C-alpha cells in the first residue's frame, strides 16, 4: 500500500481568540467596555459561591460567541487544553470539597477563558494595544514607556499562533519521515523555528530603534 502523504497543516484556532471582522453589536462595542465587562465577570464569579450563576454565565458567553460567529468546531478544538485543565481541577475540588464545588470551579474556568476569547475575537489588535498603552501611561513615572508595554503584549499574543504553527509544521515533517512518535523529532525543530522567529523579531525591533 502506498503511504498517504500528509497534506499541509490546517490553520489552528488560537484559544486566546483570533480577531474575526464583523459588524455585530460586540464588534461595534468599545474595547474598554468589553475589557471592563470581562473584569466584572471575573470578579463576580470569584466572589460568588454557587453553581447556578456560573452555569448561567457560561450560557450567556456561549451565546455571545455564537453572535460573534466564532467557528464552533475550531473554538472547541482551541479550548481543548482548557477543558482538560478544568476537568482536572474540578475533579480535585470534587474529591476535596464536593461535586458542587468541583463543577463550579470547572465551569468558572471555562467561562472566563471563553469570554476572553470572545473579547479578542471581536476586538481589533490595534484597538486592544492602544487601550493597553493608555492604561499604562502611569508607568512613565517608573521609567517604562507605555508604547513598549503595549508592544510587549502584542508580541506575546502574536507568539501564540506562531508557536502553534511551528509545532504543526514540525509534526508534519516528522510524520513524513515516519518519526511522528519521536518527541525529539518534533520538539527540536519547533524550538529552532521559535528561536529563529524571536531572533528575527529582535532584529526588526532593533532596526526601528525600539530596543537596543
């Protein structure tokens, strides 16, 4: 039998939420209002005890994700690590403090991550970075430039999909050589790609006089 050649890596959905252009109410809402709502949601879920509110909040966030036209399958795939983590943390809390606490903690974690994904999916990156730069203005008094703080956040967010893409490319290359079960054949090329990406990013920043 002829071995099936692996096709190109499919784009991976970032759990942080990739911006999806749209004209819905969430897309038109100011970035500051969405971040403030996310903060309020987090405080309410942390300070409130009980399972009813997290379940209702999760339903509202799922409806918001649907209204933002976030692809259900890709979103669920991107949130898979969060779901696994929520299951582990919730299972421990179930064992230590009861099933209601375990279910509450797991639901709150999934709700907050999905809500953050909705915010980033409905907000342009430049709008988020401008907001971060405005909020970071008081840091000028301690010697930090707000623009550099915002740029650092943008580079961090950009590194996540680059890391996922590098891992997928390394995995496809290892599969083509019949080494898909070798961690070294996947991790080393992925690490080399990420180091190269960081080096090129540093050179670009230095060429623009942003860093030394």
